């Protein structure tokens, strides 16, 4: 059980700078042995390194930061000591709330708590979830004393009714306190910006947003510089934000994220980039469109990379981005910044093979989004979980930012409750049967260590049967272990504590990947009235083209050959959305996803039933955003892809190299 360290700050009367300095002292007084630091030899200043990220569920210490006002309002922020993430808060009545989802509002999103006794806020932990657009609303966000007073009052009186979702005012208060407390503790410019005077407000600038996104990269670069000395060259991704060497990084970073540096990240090798056509350059855009249609998915001079992250190049149209840099999850979801007026004082918030027939592939149009690229980061992809017994319980993954349920079955009578079960995916030659995963709802971070937890009884079953915490087993992945494998599928077995039952997990830790969200739409042959009432059977799976030789690397998105799943009407027309068991995968940068689908309009076990759609090689990149295939029988199969790892502008040919 984690220790709790408490610190109190009076927002009305206390000195903000002294408060942040005291908080830094608490964070650096950890028990890692030896404690790491980086010295600025220009002035002898010591820049401390946070403790190792080895406990992804509960850190060794929770830092409880109590913010009080002279009128009696107060709130307590719960912050991890190993990465300075804000995980939750306590209102004035002592009720503890945590970022995450209960599953009661949206069954596709369900979390496991890191804070004991907490309730979920029904929103995610990152800026994009809080600000509905990430950095474009973070830029020019008003901070200062007036905002801090509002934020403390907002959280102090927060009340979450049954089934209520956290309101926009509370989201804005949480996002602002992340900057005022967490970012200012990590970095000096944010402290200077978030500091306040009685009569003035302050606003976040574009360069501060870049620093927020680049904190993890700057931390890693400084640790490598300390190890290698002046032979270490800062990567281009940091030069792009005006941080070209250790002096500039030391002027920014006060506390360093404890990042493993025993291996060279492939994403830092060479900083390859492909020039994007300038805006209005129709000839260049047309040429690129023609290459797409012809199947050329990269620059002619670039080689297709044999494995994810192996050499920093890519086979996909989505190339290694110039502004690609490590960022903390709470600091991603960046979009194009735009101006925003300071918000007025808000009211109180109470918590509110190909197709069976010939087909035609549609080339997606070029849009303004083509001028952006996704920023990669280390992620985990859980391809499959298999059990040699009828599994009743929960499987969750903890990564130091959230606990996500990726499979849950409380049905003790037989078939899993979601999407039925595949008659084709029965026990294999080792007696293990695959479980149809229903998560994660966000890609799993690999900045630090992570844990895959198997609870055979599950929390609900254990409570009903008075069995304590149930029959539990864990797979603990230590990011500091030099023997750990990256960018290759790995299969490991989890053995539970009480019964010794075994669950087999296939996963890969990707050096440089993005969070990809997939959506499938269908128009069945002869469908009318928006496809309402149609039932679909079959299977859809995806894997990165980087793993084209790996038969273990398929992630199943849909698998229902017995019960079928009803299409959901989605807008005008007869095309309808197909609900997927899971829709989020980790996608290696520079390599497209390959979609494999076999779908039926009747149970395939029936005599004479043939697929209405069948494809083996549909490729999808973030640049494409959507692929559609039409069959001669009148049906359509459409797959779209988006990424909450928001895009950074690509450098244009007429851009200058002036740092932002």
C-alpha cells in the first residue's frame, strides 16, 4: 500500500513560488538508491530525477496537495510521485474522485482504480479529454490567481450525482491545475508563467505547450547527455521546439522523468522526414495522390522496414514525423493551436483475398489534415489473451496513468456476454481458447513499467462469494530490465495465485507508435432504411504491416459467428456502423495497418451461406483516414481511422527554421 505525503498551500495568502519549491523538495526526497541528478556546470545547479517508474498501479508515494481558500473552500489533489501525474482529487466533503470510467454510461470504457475508495469521473486523464481539443484550447488558457481561486472552489464543491458525467467547468479547473501544479513543478518556464500577481492574469503561450509536450524527451536527452557527454547530439525532435542542446534543456526542466536509457530508441536515429507538398501546390498533391492510387506507400528511395521501429524508416505513407517526440500521456492529444478568449467566471458545476466479387477502391481526398503528422510514443499492443478454462473474471492493464479493463466476463453460465463467441475460434492444440478482448479504450503507455492483471473471480464475483480479492495473477513488465524485448510479439503465461490456472498473453512493446481508433461501416447487399435491423456475422482483425511475417500479431476487432451483431444506424443513407468488440490499437509509426475481414449476413454454419464481404489486404494509414470497398452485389465495406495523438504541423517548403 502506498504511503501518503501531504502538503498544504493557501491560495489566498501563500507564496506560490515557495509552494512549488517545497513540492519539488518532497518529490526529490524519494528512496531510490542511488538518487539520480543532472548538474548544470554553468552555475552548479542540481536537476533531480524522479524515482523509477516501477509500480504502474500504485506508486510508492501519493502526494496529497491540499489547496485552501480563506473562505473555507478546499480541495486535495492526488499526484503520483514517479511521474507527477494528477490522478484524482478530493472535494471538501472528503469524497475522492479519479479519472476513469465506471462502464455504466459506456460499456466500451471501463477502468480499474488506482486510488483506493475513489469514484470515477467518467472522463480520461489527458488534456484532450478535459479540454475537448487538447492544445488548441490549452494555448492561451487563462491562469493566475483568479483562475486558481475558481478552480479550488469548483473542485471543493463538486458533487457527482448517480450516473452523472463531470461538467466542462470542472474539466477546465482540472486542466488548469495540472498546469499550475504539475507542469510548473516539472519545468521552470511554466512556474514563471503560472505564477501570479494580484492584479494580473497570465496565459499559456505556444512555446509552453511545446515544452509540456517535450518534457519526456528533454528528460531522456539530458540523461543520455550526462552518460555520453558532448558526444551526444540532441535529436531533431527537440531542435524543432528550440531545444538544440543541454543548456537550453537545463534552462527549462527542473525535475526529470526517470526514463530508461539502456537502449537507443529507433525513433531518434536519423530523424528521417518526407517533405509534404506546400499548401496550394496542386501538382505535387496530384502526384502524391497518383502514387497512393498506384500503391506507392512511401518515398521511392525509402526501403520498407522489416520490423516496427527497427531502423527509423517506414513502409507506410505516415512517415517518421519531424516533430515526433516523447510526451507524457497527460500531455498528449495535441491539435493545431488557435486563439481562445479567456473564459468568463463560470457558474457552479454539479457534475454534469479481395471481395467475393470485383471491387473498387476509393482514394481518399486530400484535406487540410494532410498537413499534419501524428507524434509517436512508446506503446503496448495486447494482441490476444487465451485461457485453458472457462474464464470468469476481469483482465486489466495498469500503465501508471490509468487502469483499463480489456476483458470482463461475469457470466458464469457459458458464453461471453459481448459479441457472442466464435465457433471457429475454439481450443487450439494446446488447449487454450482465445478471449474476445473489449479494450483498451486508450492505447497503453510504455513510458514506464506496466502490469497486466488477471482476476479469475472478478471484483463482483469475489464480493458475492466472500472470497477477498479473488484468484489473481500478474504480468509485470519492467522498463528498466535490459533483457526486455521491443518491437516484436512476445507470448507469456500468467499463473494465478490460488488455483494456479494459466492465462496466455501475446503482446508487443512498440518503440514508436500512435493510438489508433478504428470504425467500421457496412452497407449490406439490398440494405434499406439505414441498415436498421440487419445482423452481421463473421470476423475482422488487424495487424501492422511491420509484422507481416508474425502470425501472432493479429488483433481481433470483431468475432461473432454464432449470435451475430446488429448494425447501428449512423446518419443518413443505408450505410450503418458495425459495433466492434474493441476499436483501439497501437499502430507503429511508418507502417500501415492491414485489415482482414470475412463477414456474412447469416450464420456461416448454415448450409450455402457465402461471405458478403471478404478482404485480406486492405491497408490503412492515418493519412488515408478512410478506405472503402464496394462489391458488385451492391454492398460496401468502409473502415476509418483516427488518432487522439493529435497532429503537429508538417514543415512546409517555405517555412523558416526559426525555433518557436
